[in-house]
């Protein structure tokens, strides 16, 4: 005879299985396995879709940080043999792409068949190219997520045009990303804007404990820039502005948080180190490298800065900082003016303008009341605009809208 507790557990498990099986299934497709900004957004999305009637599966390389982070959030991971297919002129690299595409496209089609996928959600045009075969053969609608902005390099633009023609719908992280999609031929009627959602940790009722390394560095003020280290993120502008502020704010400390992007960006990272070790910045700048506990590091800052000069479609660190009540300063580039409301949640400055950045920082560092007001406004705005539930519901609504377009499985030609 079954014990009452065992019976209750069995019934609960059965109910959960029925609930899961009743959800429609979306396959999130991402060609890279590291945990960058796009990938963090993807995990935030997939972890909470169940509340909106969808079960997320993730197709990605199986041996990277993304797979680990997704699994930790209860997202089922399907390992696929993706080749990143970076833009290159090297014919030896280009020569391997056709076979790589065939191999992974076949794996995605098999996954979609076996898992009875209802919608494919491709992040990046190359991910869409991999998913194209499954979408066409099985009649599965594909949603293309545009995380990039103008200008578009020729090979990227070519891949994006193919992906846009194949996509049943297009969602863009900002109006700046929408401009890219429209410039490359997207049908305006099929394109919508959904701002990125912030990880639930940034909205926790208990604020994160500020990073100990920052607290131990002194009272500050502390100014942080959170981004991968590469020229388009323009960390050097913060250091130039910091040098201008050194005499006025002798206790200020400046933090550059992020890893070098790729091997070919190492020279830029070295340039930053040399600037940081030269008076008047010597001893006042810390380059931390990658840090996984982002909420703790953002919470430790008095001001968060984003100095990007190109290809910044959103500005995720800005939204995360606002969620924690941190005032922000950002350059007027790409989608960042959509994240920061000038004079209300932060300050905006012209790109490539270190004196303007220094002036904005001086205005904030010298006025605690203004910092607190902007931080408070930013937290309220972030909860309305960037909360994970808001993001998930908006994306799930796009999935729902695609369902009538499904034509049913198409006969295989193999």
C-alpha cells in the first residue's frame, strides 16, 4: 500500500508532468557557448517562460558557461555542434563553414522533430541560418532576435538579409536595433521592439552586499564601467575623464570590470593598463577582469558609466545599474538613450567626448542628493521597463502571435 506522503508526491509529480507537457515548446538557438550580454538575457528569458505557457529548450554548444548557467536555472540544454562562423576573409576558415552548417542544421532539425518544437527563437543571424532548414522543412515559425545596431559589415548584412527573409517575426532590443533590421530589408509589419529584461537577482528584496574589494579600497566615491574590454566600449574615455577629475576628487576610485574580448583586442587592454599606471591615475584605477557576481559589483558603485562609441544596441549594464538604484552616465550612442532618460534616471553625454564625460561625473560626484534622486528614479523605471516578468510576457506574446502561422510539418526531402 502506498504511504500518504508518497502518494501525494506521486500526484504532485504527475500534475507537474501534465502541466509541463501542456506547454508549447520554444527552442532558443544560440551559436556561442560563453556567457556574454546576449547569453545572460537568454537565460533570464528561458528561466521564466513556464509562467507564460511556454517551455524553453536551449540549443547551444554543450561545453561552455552558457550551458552551465542555463542548466542551473532549470533550462534543458540540447548540445549542438555549432561553428561560431565569425566574419573573416581567411579562405581556409571559410572553407569549413558549409560542412559545419550542414552538420548543425541536421542536428537542429532532428531536435525539432524529436521535441515537437512549436517556435524557434534564433539569437543572431548566424543562429537563424543554422535553424533555417528545420523551420522550412517542418513548418515551424522562427522568431529572429536582433541584438545589434548599425553600421553593419558586409558579411553580417548578407547573413541578416537571409535571416530576415526567413523569419516569421522579428523582435529588436531597441529602436536602434529596429533601424538595423529595417535598413536590411525587414518588413516593418513583422518587426517589434522588446527591451531586454534584467536578471531577477537585481530586483531581490534584499539588496546585494557590495563587493568587498571595493569596500576595502576606501570610501570613494567609486565609479565603475562594466563591459568587455575592446575599443568600441571606449574604456579609455573614462580614464581620460578620470585624469581630469583627479585633483578635484582625490579619493575617487575608478573600476574597469570586464575581460578582454578576443586575442586581437589585447593591445587595447594593455593601453588601458599603461594609462592606469601613469600619474595622476596611478593607484586609483583597478582593472578587475571578469567578475561573475555582477550585482555585488554594481551595488558597490556610486556612479556607473558606459562610454561605448559604436555598435551598442541597448546597454545592459545601465539597466542593471538602474535596477539597483545606481545613477548612470552614458554616451548618446545606439540604444543607450532609450535606456537612460536624461536628467531623470541618469545623464547622457556626446560620444568620444572625455571633457563632457568629466563634467557629467563631476556634477554627480559633487552632489549626493542628485545621485540619490537619479538612483531612486532609475530603480522605479527599471521595475516598470526591465523587470524579467515584463520581458518574458512580451516575448511570449510574440511566440503566441506566431502560432497561427504554423503550417504543420513539411515532408522531408532527405
